[in-house]
C-alpha cells in the first residue's frame, strides 16, 4: 500500500527547513548591515559576534536598553537580528564566532 502522505510530509518539512534557512540568512545579512556598520574592525565600536554572549544575555541586553547609543534600527529589523544572534549565540547548537571579522 502506498502512503502519499509521506511524500507530502517530506515536502512540508523541506519547505519549513528552506524557510528557516532563508530567515537565518536574512537575520545574518541584517546583523552585518545594521550592527556591522559600527561593530567592525576599525569601526566606531568593538567587533561583536553572536557567540560573544549566551542567547538570553543578548535578549536581556536589548530588552533592558543597555546599548549605549540609539541604534535607530526598526523594531522588525531588530527582531530579525535578535533571532539570528540568539540562535547563533555561545550556548546555541551553531555558535557564530566570525560573522564580522576581527
């Protein structure tokens, strides 16, 4: 007996994985564009990368308004950035240590 739902399920899973991969790429691009403008080698601020802190530390840092200057980053863009840095933080399965080169 053939099970057509298996093929459908595999397609759904692949679609979800592709969407997650695209969202991660968008978050990384946003991080590089918005944060990397200042946080780069020779920039106005020290180089940072997602793996510099644990995920919840990043979330708390921005939730408490600890960034020393107004970033001017739109809320939707900031959510993408936070999603990216949280999912690639020091305590994640895929820490990102060199998104912005030192």
